[in-house]
């Protein structure tokens, strides 16, 4: 399932990937994208919900 998000707030190139920050259900979400994606802050982005992974903010453990 693909979900369109409002706006990419931050794009942070790291070399082998780029980290993007946006909002999903009123929560900040960070995602990894290819550096070739050419995303800029302010661009609309889509999120593939079938590939999403959640982490517990306290333990930093993956939630299955």
C-alpha cells in the first residue's frame, strides 16, 4: 500500500543514501532513500507502507 505524505521537511545526504524527515499520523518519520532520488525539502513524497519498520523509542528495539 502506498500512502502519499504531505511534504518532505528535511533531506540529509549521507553518501550511500539520503535520510528524509516528514510527518505521518502527526508523528515525525525518518526514511532512507537512494541519493539518486533527487528529493528536496518541500517536495511531496510517497511512503510504501509494506516496507515500513517501527522502533520502540525507549529501547530502540524493532517492533515486529
